[in-house]
C-alpha cells in the first residue's frame, strides 16, 4: 500500500508518516501543491491524504489531477479550517473521506482500513484471538461458537482494542471513539473503566488470561502475539 | 408599537374604496333632496305664472264669469281629468291678505292627492276672493324615487368600476415594491440574495432597492469576512494542536515510557483535548452566529432524541440511574440542521447525567396546547436559584460551587435559538432540574 501525504506542516506530515510506516504503508511526502502534482503524475497511490490549506494552492484543486493520473486512489481530506463548505465541495469533487484536524492517528488508520476492506472486498470481518472471535459484520463476539452477550458500547470498545492490538489506547481516545467527539469539554472518561471491567467479567468464565492490560492512569492495551 | 397587519396595497385600495363609499352615500342622499327642492321651486314658479294668467283672465272676463252671484255655491272649481292641476276661486269672508304656497292634501273624487297649492287673496269689486292653484306633486315624488334608484345603481356601478381600475393601477404601480418585498422574504442568508434590479419606473422604489442592495452587500461582505476569520482562526489554532496531538499519540501508542512519564504525557494530552474541545465549541458558536449552518433538512426531533438516548443509555446504566422515556408526541418535524440538533440533545442529556448521581433521567415529548414540547428532567442536585439566570452564559463562574457551566449549555441554547426553540429551565435545589424545549414547527 502506498500513501501520499500532502501536508504543508512538515512536523505533522512526518508524524503521520512515522505512524503509517509502522503499519507497513509506504509513504511519500509533499509539502505543497507543486510537489504533490509531481508525485501524483509519477507514482501510483492507494491513498492520498490531502490537506486543503496548502501554501501555493487550495488542496481541493488537486482532486481533478488526482482523478486523471491516479484514478484508483482514495482521497482523504484533512483540514484545520473546519469550513462546512470545504466538506461539501470535497465530496462533490470526488473525495472519499474527510477528517477534521486535530484527528487521532488511530482514527486515520481505521478509516484507511475501512476503505481497504471496501476496496478489496476483504472477507476479513472475522478477527480471532485465543478461542475468541469477533464478527465485525454481524457484530457478534464468540468463544468457540458460544456467543458472549456484550452491550453495544462494550462491543465497540472491545473490537476497537482488538483491531489496534499491542498499542496503548488512552481513555480519551477510547471515549472519543465510542461516544464521539462531542462538545463537552470535561467529559468524565472514567466510564471506560466500568465498561472494561464488565468486558473482563464476561470473558473470564471462558478464558482467564489477561487479554486487556491496564496502563495505569492512562488507558488499556490489548495484547496478543498472533 | 402596533402590529402591522395590512399590506400597503390593501391599505391604499381600502382607503380609496372607503372614501368613495362615503362620497357616494352623500350623493345618494343629497341628490334626491336637491332634485326635490329644485323641482318644487320650479313648480312654485309655474304656479305663480298660472296665477298671473288667471288674474289676467279675471280682469278681462270679469269675476262673474267664474262665480255667479246667485249660484248655490259661491265658488268656482276646475281640474283636469288626470287631477294634476286644479284651480278654485271662492269668496273670502274676511279681509286677510293671503299669499302663500304650501303642501296640502285634497280629496278629489274619493282620492287623496298631494298638492302643492298656491293660495292668493284677491280683491275684486270690494270683495275678497281666494284663488287657489294646485299642482299634484305625485309626479315629483315619483321622479324623486326613480332618481334615487337611478343614482344608487349608477353610483354602485361607478364604485365597482373605479375600485377595479384603481386596484389594477395600484397593483401595477406597486408591483416592483411587491417584488422587492418578495425577494427579501425569500432570502435566508445575504449570500443567497439575488442582486438583479427590479424593473420599475418609480424613482422611490428604485432608490429603495438600491439602498437595500448596498446594505445587503455590506452585510454579505461582513458575513464573508467573519467566515474567513473563523476559518483562519480555526486553521491557526488547530494546526499546532494537531501536530502536538499526533506526537503525543505516537508516544502513548508505542508505550515505551516509564509508567510515570506515560501518565505525564497522557495528562498533557488530556489538557490538549480540553483545549481542542473548547476551541471547537467556540468556533461552532461563532459559526452559528454567522449563520453558516444550513437549516434545510426536514428533521424529526423525536427520532433524534431516541438516537441520543440510545447512545447514552449505557452511561446512564453505568451510573445506576433509571432512564425514563415517554414520547406521547411521536413526531415533531421542523426544518433545521440535524447535526446541530443532535449535539444539542446530546449536550443537554449528557449534562443531566453528569450532575445526577441517583434517581432518574427522564426524556419526554408531548403536546401542550398543540405545541410540541420536549422535556429533559433529572433528579440531580438542582441549580441554585441565583445561578439559574446565568447557566447559558459562557464561562460563567460561580462563587459557591466548583461548578462551571462551561460552554456546553451556552452551545445548546445557541442551537435552540438558531431553530427558534424556546428553552425554559426550572430547577428546585436538591430535587432536580427540568429543561423544557418549546418547538415552533414550520
């Protein structure tokens, strides 16, 4: 998978690159529209992260060019301007997704994964660990074919942790994922702890191993060697 | 100030019609009277002329030709077959001089007839005679009646015709005015305004429209500047936030730090998160004030309410609170922005959950006097009466509690205002709080 990151803030671009390369994506960077054009005409990309506020052009203007040379590329618009019109224009021009800054890198990864699944028609909707399995299509959690009853939020939380295995997910990130980035500025993220406790309680009768590790004060990490 | 109710066009037509009706009524009542007095004057002149003729006749023929000395009745009388006129001469046994014209009724051949009668005393050969010349006024009365009817019909026709003509003329002249008003009514936002000038020969309208256009352009420019400004602020603030957040994300996810350092990084990220949410809310407030959100979706509030309740159900359960839902008004539709309304309900219900530690959260939809109402109540600690007026004020701090209502409620209120939803809060300290939203459906 090859990704082009079009972002004029070099520091941010490198941070995204660093994260995505760990996920085994090959990344190219473009810090302005001119560089981006060059990359687009020469290389084939699967994804293009496109910042709208480029120093030499409006990122949206690059979309027709992308369609011409890289018709298969999925375009994810990233912007800090938060203009409602940008979102509408972007989709009208043919962008596939829209992420307002600041976004969490995991959220970006999830979007890429979702699009990949759609693009390649992945039958990979079954995620397994130990004797457990998560059917992301039917939203069912099972142990050796025995369904384990999870609430909606518990299911969301568990599958999120599993999909990002061996990675520390902090409570804020988990809260935002399952309850959305709403406008409250002092949301009590301790409810995550309650849900994790319930998930562990439900898994325990089947398998006693400590799948979800607590990172004290910070969050949780799903550990699996598979 | 009085509430305006009528359009200029209708006012003009109405005033015109009323003044015409008054004039016509005056005419209907005065014309017969005028005709009457004119024809009576005419009759009187006629009678006097007839009297002169009679006197000439008496002079030339002698009174004996009319009244014979030895006749049984010392009087003379003559009237024509249609009883329109009569002349009578009789001897007057007194020497009063009479010269008058009056209305009298006479019975002639068993028929009551109204006459205008000229009575005149005349001295002839040392004797006084009374000459009376009468003219029936039945014809006058008839004429008067006919005239009145005619005038009435004629005037009504004139009234209708002139009103129609005036209405069309007023309509024609005010058409540009109507078009200008219509254009203003259809403009939801200055950016959507149609700047083509209305075709008019009236100088005033043209001036009015040009002025409106100038003002509209100024407003549009300031809206655009504001939008540009908000967008720039957003970019300038969120770009550094975004860089820091990505870096912190990467550090935390890798999890290579000591427990102590992890905690510090996470706390920094939390602080950054608070900053992000505050900026986002402030920008959203500004964007609503600048009317950047469209209110074009046909939104159904009860389903949004159910969706929000579904999202927060587990949170309510986790706090051991009871969630009571009752939707007796099953559908409340309005034109609005679904995203904003969702956020508003989310904020209000989440706020109720946040402050309530035991008891219930109640979500209701109902009709009060046919007006849809949504109520969100809790059994929380309630709001102190002195704080109640300020809960929607941004960043309001209160001396007593540590509570700061922050921006959440300010945003909820702003979203309600944006959708013309009236918000009423009642709270009893120690018992609970009720947010009541009264919805004006389109």
